[in-house]
C-alpha cells in the first residue's frame, strides 16, 4: 500500500478508499457491522482483540504502524466532541 505523504495524516477513511471499497464492503471483510466501521471513521477509537487487529491489517493491506497511526486518535474528524481527546 502506498502511504500518503507525511503532510497528510493516515486515517481509517484513507485506508478504506485506497481499497476502493464502500464502508459495507470493508466492514464485511473485517467482520464488523457497517455501523461499527462508520463509528471508527467518525473518530471513535476501536477496542478490538489482537486477532481483529490482524484481520484489519490484512484487509487494509497495511502495517501495524499504519493501523496505529490511522486509528490512534479521533482528531482527524471535524467533530467538536473529538477535539481535545487524548
């Protein structure tokens, strides 16, 4: 997977769009509900098992570091509720 330039933060949406998939397709491939994936893309940090992390890496075709960067914080959204989250 080609990683975006450092000036562009890696996000869950970018990971999915690089696949060319819809939220529903991606959620199905990972094994979660589309609403769950939508929440992740809206800035909610996922709480998942190690096996699901592995599955996400396989589906998104990315490294663990990429996955951490994309999901570690929800501050990539414009949702005021997410600002200031640590």
